[in-house]
């Protein structure tokens, strides 16, 4: 068994999910169910982690599609419980191209966070940024915080992060 399943092929790139990804989906569902005691709470937890990993998938597509602009193909994208990996066939030849490919993933998360921020602002649901938390914020606020966190985390100058 390869321990991964193909989710599909989008923009000519196969997307896989590792079997252990199911553990984090189950854990989120269980944790939210424990907090709320309701099926609706458990489903919210599952929805949250799935949307988080949609953001991770889009992040990886940022890398892959930017690499494609420089003539570099992507073998596939695989989602793991700790994140995603876009397997490029090779690294860019020029440092500036490598920089663009590295920054493209976090840039996607900046756009997602900005869209969510706009949604909150235009719906009059925006609270001061200092009051936002992952445990007490609304669903949209938490997704925004997670996308901002993905940007910051991926810019850490250490391998295997995008900043490394």
C-alpha cells in the first residue's frame, strides 16, 4: 500500500492525500465534538480542517504554477497532516526564480487572508486584530488567522519551510 490516495488532477498536476491525513480530520472532529457535545460542533471542526487544507493545497499550487512559468514541471502535490508538498522536477536555475517560486505559496495565503478580512470588514463582523484568537473567534476569523499564520510560519528561514 502506498499510503496515499489520488484526489484528482487539477491544472495538469496530480493531487494526493496521505492516509495519515485522516487522523487529523478525525482529531479535529473529535476535539470539536468534545468542546461542544454536538454533531454540528464536530462537523464544524471537520469543515475547518478541510478548509485549512484547501488553503494549503492552494499554497502548494502557488509554488507549482509559478515554477511552471519558469519551465519547471511539478510531479505532484501531496497533503500530509503537517502540511503539503509540491514536488518540483527540479529547482530553478536562477536565484531570483527560486525566490519567486518560494514566495508564491505564502502570497496565496496573503490573498486568502485579505479576502477573509474583506469579508469580515464588509459584513461588519470585524473585531480589533488584538482580540482575534483561534479559540474564540468566528469561523471566518479563525480561517483568516490560520492563513496569516501559514504566511509567517512558511517564511521562517529554515528548511523545509519556504523561507529556507
